[in-house]
């Protein structure tokens, strides 16, 4: 009898332990399932969504690190995430990935809310890189916020607090960049890919692009660029990790300069924009 009681106690203890484990695991699982699935096209948008959505969102990025939105094709696993998402925050400025894939993306999930992050932004012709202006980033964040409260109005105050905090950080970033570039004497920068028109507009710079409309410079064009660089005392050629640097390196060699990489698609937006501003200020 004593042995039976002991065995029963051991079984009861084991059952209680299993129930306790289930208790520990289940809330986290449910929490993940309850998160709002949000898909974005590019990495900088992920920070925007995560800073506003906090622990209530789960973000999927379509164009991964190192890939170019001009050429990338999504994987089946990414399209599966699209089919389950409740919101897609598109850049909306004409990046080639979205021009090629948005119709397909929408067809996979017609119930998904499409948020146009570019709504309210004044475009510069032939430059879809609207996010490279912190002032434009503010507008993109506001649009993301409006999308989230449409899907989840019960958490409006939570999203509003997060949004306002991040907007303050963007304002601080804007002021820091303006200050960093205020004393730059040479206002011209040579860049391989012309991604920086919005940044240049906001901070009084002029970009001299090597590539135009997706086309490499011709031999005559390269000679003209070398001449421009010499006339403007340019010794740094800025390139992006998403593109081949061969032409940039050839020009840098001719002007006794060097190539510096600046990434328009870093996930850590605030930190990256500070690095870019520092690089431009020192050029």
C-alpha cells in the first residue's frame, strides 16, 4: 500500500511538472501567434516598423542584406510569410523590386493591408531612395503608424508613444547631420550609384553620379568624371556594397583618391545615417 501511494505521488509530481512546463511554454507561443505580421521591402523599413510596433509586430524583410532591390527575386519562404501577413509596408517610390513584384505579392494575400510609405513625400525624379532623408523617414514612420492603428486600434496609444519617441530620435539625427555637414567646404560628392539625391537636397550637397539610370559610364563619361573630380578637389569616390566597385576604383586611382563604401540599405537606420554623414563630411 505504501509503495502504491509512493508511486502515485511520483506520477502526480511528474504530471504537475509537465503541466508547469506547458504553462511556461504556452504563453510565449501564443504571444508569437498574436503578433501582427508585417512585411516590408527593404531593411531600413524594418527598423521603422519595429520601433513603432514594438513587441506587437513580427517583421519580414523581402530584400535581404547584401541584395539589391533593383534585381532581387523573393524566395518561396518569403512569399509564404506574405500569405500570412496582415500588413505590407511598401516603399512606394518606384523601387524596381516593388515594380516587379507588388502585383504578385498582393495576389497572394488580398486581405493584407497595403501601406504606402511614400504618401506625402515630394519625389525627386529618377531617385526612389526616399528613406535616405531623415525628414522623409519621419513621413514614412507616420504612414506605418496609421497602418498599425487601422489593423489594431485597441493599441493606438501604445503605437503613438513609440512613434513619438522614434520621431524625436529622427529629429535629433537630422540636427546632428545638419551640424556635421554645416562646415563642409566642398559641397560636391562623387558617388557610384545615385542614391543620395534626397540626402543631398536636405543638407545642401550635390552628388556627381558615375552610374546613370542603371547604366555604367562610357569610357568618355569616365574621362569626364575624372576631370570633374580633379576640378572639384574630390579625392573620395563613394560606392555601395550592393554594386561592383570596379569603375569607382578606376576613377579613384586616376585622381589619387580612394573608394569608401556607404550602404543605403543598412537595417540599423539611425546608426548608419550617422556613419554616412560622417563619411560625407570628411570627404
